[in-house]
C-alpha cells in the first residue's frame, strides 16, 4: 500500500479504500487537455457503474478514487480496463507529519 499526503482527498469511512491513479499521455496534450481529462473521468465512472464508489478527485496528473472495501476488487478490475492511465496503487491519505506517514 502506498502512503500519500494529498489535501482534499478523503477516505469517507475507516474501511474505505483509496486508489491513486496516474494519468498517462494526457500530460502531453495541449489546448484540448481538459477534453481528454473529462473523457477519462467519464470512462472511469462508466466502468465503476454498479459499485458504491464514494468520490473521484482530480489533481494535476493524478486522480484519487475512494470506494468501499467491499468494492475494492471491482474498482481494481475497472482500473485494469481504463484506457489512458499508466497505473494505480492502493493508497492512504494521511496528515503531512513524518511520524504519521511512517505509522501508516
């Protein structure tokens, strides 16, 4: 599990699973980058249909998906089929404090 420190990324419950999603070649796009980001988000939501994901937060070059522990395997299956990303990792949002990061 990868530990991250990202503001505004929430695990909605203690048992929620957070995924860090790394966008692919979208960072190379020019003026139409927003169009590609929107399409990627819509495709992810489509693949997650039927799951109880809590939120998707977009940050530059990254997306964060929060879902219930019961739907984590389904979310991973959706991410395996999502075109336009280079990878993902199960993560945990923690405070920006060395001891907290180490403990996580």
